[in-house]
C-alpha cells in the first residue's frame, strides 16, 4: 500500500493538479490585489473631486454655485500668501484673510515649477498651494507645497483688472 501512495504522489496527474490549484490561487491573489488597488484609486478619485475647490483655492462658491457649503475652513489644504515662516511652520493668509498654520516635515514635497526646493527657499509674500492633512492642533500637515509664479504686472499705464 505504501508503494501505491508513493506512486500516486509522484504521478503526473497529481503534479498537474497541484500546479493547477496553485495557479488558480495565484490568479485569485492577483485579482484581489487588483481589486484593492482599484478601490483605493476610485476612492481617492472620488475624494479628490469632492475636495477640488477646497484643495486648489477655487472660487468661494465653486464653479457651480449653490452646491455644497463653503462656510467651513478648509482642513486638507489651502492656497494663499506666505506671511510668516518660523522654523518648520508656515503661516498663510488665505481666502477671506483667514490665517492658517502649515507644518512642514522631511516628507513634505515643496515644488517650484519642476524644481524641488526646501522651506529655506520660501519667502514672505510667496503665493503657495498646500495639500495635506489636518492635525489635532488645527494646523495642516503638508504633504505637498507648490510655489506659484508671481502674478504678472501689466505694463506701466495699463489699468489693473
């Protein structure tokens, strides 16, 4: 009987069945991983579009007035003028002259055009857009800071719009 069991375990049918089951399990794992990645991407896309105006400083009432409540302070991002840089904190004057504190750490990406810069390269009066997460102190922990180019001034004698 031991010889029959040994022959069965060494048969091509058994090896094929084991490889088939392993292949199906591998495909199921890959499929599940794809589903997890897809759900995360879809969730991010949904959240990004829900928060677009807040993150990128769009018009106060959005592009479609009457939708949503804009009376809340934006917690996940801001755009505005740098009014103070103190250590790893940046104070920004944003919409409606609301001042927000932005916390910068080593993981924060700071970009000026395509160049990566440091907090030391920022200056008071720079215009920036910040994307991050709120903390318990009411500050924004920055993940990305984009330095905007200075506004173009019209030639002398032309009225400002």
